[in-house]
C-alpha cells in the first residue's frame, strides 16, 4: 500500500482514521468480541507461520495529499498496524519499519498522540518487556489520562492478545516479519478501493452505516459454527451442511418465525436443544457459552463429534418437506383435555403447552422462570423420542411412546438435570429396540410397573383397553400403582374409577376412602401425610395419592380403593355420590356402635376436619411413633415452611359443631406441629387444647371467672383444674377414644361461652 502505484495513482504515505469513524472495537474486553478477536488473530497468525496467505477483502477509502482515510476497513487496518508494531518492536526494527507505521487516529486527540508516541524508535522495548500493556503503561511517555480512552484500551488489549498468541505458539518473529513484509506474496493482503469517483466519504459513510446493523448473536454463532464444521468435516459434507443452514433448514424454521419475520432466536434455541442432547450423550455437564459448548460437542477433538453432527443434521433434515409439522405430532399425541378418548385412538395424552413439540422447542427452549424450564425436561425427552423414531423408523412407536410418557409425565422430582446423562441413552434404547430391561435414570418402581403391565397384556390382551384408559386418566397419567394387576377386577375398576374420582365427589371421597383404610402416603420425612382434598383446584394432591409410590409400598391404598370401587359397582345404577356417602355413614355408625373413635373415624365423621385445601396433615408424634395421638395440623399450603397458617382439625370441628359464631379467638395457627395450639375464649382468656389422653385446660386469670370455669369443666368430666380426660382403650398398641372427644369438646365449649367465659 505504501509503494508507488503502478497506474500512476497517488502514493499513500500514511493512514488516518477519520473523525467520523467509531473507536477501535476489536480489542474490547467483552465476551462476544473476545471470540471474534481470537478467531481473527488465529487467521492472521496462521498466515505468518504457514504457506497459505489470507485475503481481507476490500478496504474503501478516500485518498488525498498522500493520506488514506478509510471509510470501511478501520478495524482490520488497526489490527494490522498493531501486529506490525509488535513484531517490529520485538525484533528491534522500529526504525526500519517507520514507513509502514504511519498510522494515526483523528477520532480523539489522545488516540492520535498515543499512536505517534508508540512508533517512535527511541521508545523501543528493552529487557524489561513483559507484556505489551504492562510495559507501555509503565513508560514515561504514557499519559495516565489515556486509561479512559476506549480506543487506547482496546489497542492495549489487542497487543496483549497478539503477544499471548505468538508466545504460546513459540513463533519465530524474524521469519514472521519476513512473511509480513514480503512484497511479492504477502502473508496478509486486501484490495484497496479508492472512492475519489464516488460521492463524498462522509456521504457514503452515512449511507452505509444508516442501513448497516451489527451482526446478531446468531450470525456470529453461525460464523463460528461454520468454521468449526470446516475443521471437522470432509469438504463435501461441509459444503452440504453449510448449504442447508442457509437453505432448506432456514425454510423449515421460517414457518415458525413468531410474527417478527426473523428466525435467529428459533435457530439458536433448536441448536441449544441439539447441543444439550449431545452433551448428555457425552455425559458431561453443560458449561460456558452456547458457542463454547458447541465447540466442545462438535470439535474434531471430541471422539463423538461425528455422531453429534449426524444428529444435528437429522434433527433439521427430518422436518424438510413436512408440510404440517403439527399433524406429525398429532399422529402420536393428544392433549390432556382429550385424554378420555385417547386410548381409543392409539394416541398418548401428554402434559404440554404446545402439542407441536418442535414448535414449543423453537419458542421456549432454554428459557426459564426461576429454576423452572419453560420447555421441560420431560418435553425434551418426548421430542428426542420422536426424532429417534423418525431417524430409525421404529416399530410399535405408539406403545413405546406410551411407556415413555408413563415414565416421565409429571415426574419433575425424578426427571432431573443430573440424570439426563442416563435418561437420553435410555430413551434412545427404548424407542429403537423397545428394551426396558437396561434403562438407567428412571424410577425403578415405574420401570418395573411398565414391565408388569406388558406381561399382563401379553397374557390377557382383553385388559389392554382398561390399562390404557386408566393410564390416560388425568389423575394417573401413566401410573396405575393404585390398582392390582388382576385381569378379573381390573376392567371393573377401570370402569368405575372415573366416576368415583370426579371432582364433584372429592369432598366426600376422602371420608369414603378413610372408611376403607389408611390410604395416605407419608411426606416430609414422615412428619406429614397426604390425603385427598375437596378443593377442585388441587388435583395434584389426588394425583399424588394415587401415583406417588410404587405398587410394593401402597398396599393400604390399593386395598382401600379396590374395596370402595367394588362397593360403588355393587350399587348398580345408583348415584355414585350416594354410594360414597353410604360407605362413609356405615363406617361412622360402626365407630359409634363399637365406641371406637380412631383418627380415621373422626375425619370420616366430621367434614370440617377435611377442609384443608391441600389435604396435607402434620402430626406431632408421627415421626417418632407412626401414630397421630390426636395431634394434627390441617394445612392450607403444601407444608409448614414460611408463614403458612393452618388449623387444628379437632379444635376447628369442636367450634363448628358448637354453632358458635363468636366467643373464641382465631383458630389459625403457625409454627411447627409440636407447638401447643390453644382454643382461647375471648371473654375470659381461658384455653383448651388437645393432649393424647384428653384435653388440657387453662383457667382464666381472674379468680371469680376461674371458679366458674372450674365448675363447668368439672360438670363435663374434668378431674383437675387443668385436665379433662377422654375415656380410652388400648387397641393394637394405640390408645383409642371410647367417647367422641369432638362432641365432648363442643359441649364444653358451648357451656363455657354461654356462661360468659
């Protein structure tokens, strides 16, 4: 560029970055820029040490009075200037290189002065040189105010990057200088296009930059991905995949641009899905930026890179030419709202916001609300399963997708990130071979249940519809642990179950099931039990009851449910609600006639004791003894954490049965289940609370009121000022009331309030 032109054009004596240009950006310390800088330096340094040359395309500029003022090419020219300076300075050639270091910045006075001082031969580095930035900023000619100039900061960062690259690769600087200065075959070249015959530089610059936009994240990512594929793939494969990226794959995604007529975000989300699948196949933990993760997955150094690229190719190719992608998914799946008819169509109900899992992935993959993935891990596995089916054209896909749904649907506590390294190969094995015996990562109870159901249907094909209809029920969604796999009873129970568990029956269903047995399952390390609920918004509680534990640990539930379903079926065409109420009433009557008031009898007798929204009950003695001992917390929230309030169901029932509209303080409590819960009388401050063998009493502080309180309590069976026992017997190691303590407490409460206490 600095040699006389062969066509008589003006000789260029120096380069000046004009005032209208922005600051030097390639040296910025930003994540995206760091990647671009590393790539660009890699290309330039490789040209200095190899036989290949690099062409940097066109540089546009005005030439006047021997000065080139570039309008496009500023960043490339500045980087070349810095490389020339670094090698010349390190080889003591600054005086010799003066003719090619005539480089100035007119954008800022500070940048102009810095460039002028930097190239002075008398400022050559000495033996104290460590890194460019450290040495330069320590020189007397370096002005402290320059630390605020973004161009100077970027230049120093670039010089350090050049130094690090050259040092790491142990490059011979003298040879590099010769390659750099070779006039016949220069290592680095570009085409210089003067624009003297074009509009003014300022005008052209404004036109170019008013229409220009910085590269998007996807464009930067794609450029790096293309470079990666170029290093990994044979030329024909590389050409094919690059052609598809800008061609048919873009056409596929165009249908899902979401209204903004851009597909960059959709491309990146689907690529993240593919990269994450590849990471799980490698059983590595995803780390770093998406670009860094792509490099780890597809780099030639990864022994599985070819397999990962093949999966990427299939994941896009499989949708090329598919006119209606949603219809493809509708061949396999149906929305949960239509689950009642799914078993008749062979399709599988799944819990998803978008039945078109491909579209859902493009829209939501990688997005989160807190720690929750908007495109769940279960949806990820189902989409992966469909891709595997389309890749291998697997047989019996409906049955295999059903099994997968049964294993993952609603299993957020089991389908976890740390298990995906096991789950991905297990899903591939299931879809390709139908093999469940070697799966890893899934709940073993649920895997065994799937194997048991397969064996049952093979032996008794007539039960297949019953099994599938139960699996497709919204409260079960694949898990029928609550049913014995008995071909004789299963079909009857499958017919009766949907009506019995209809939300309109939930308020009485808990009582009816308790009449049949202790069906709840333990929670919170044995401190609590999950029963059902009458709240129509709490279907997840009933789902937990019916599907939480494997068949080997829910014998009580299975026995209770089977007996209840048999009773309802025996009622013939009668109302299901009446049947459930009859079962409950018969159980209550038996408790009264035998004078055996167990905790189950109390909850069945008093609907008020089943009014907790969540159906979760904490017990003071549960963890130590496995018994309630009449200490219960009836929760309106899933647990006791935070400031959640709850009721004592016995005290609540006493108050409700008494019919009192006032006279007692609030019956909302908070804190741990072992903290005392007192029913406090408003007028006197007296208190009543439950203890295992009856009631503890707290007389009023006022002496006259205390005497009145004691007299009434004595009339109701109190044996001291502080204790009112409830008659009990030992029944199989548990003390059971022989008098209804809710009725006793209600009568006492009514009398105390009536007495002005």
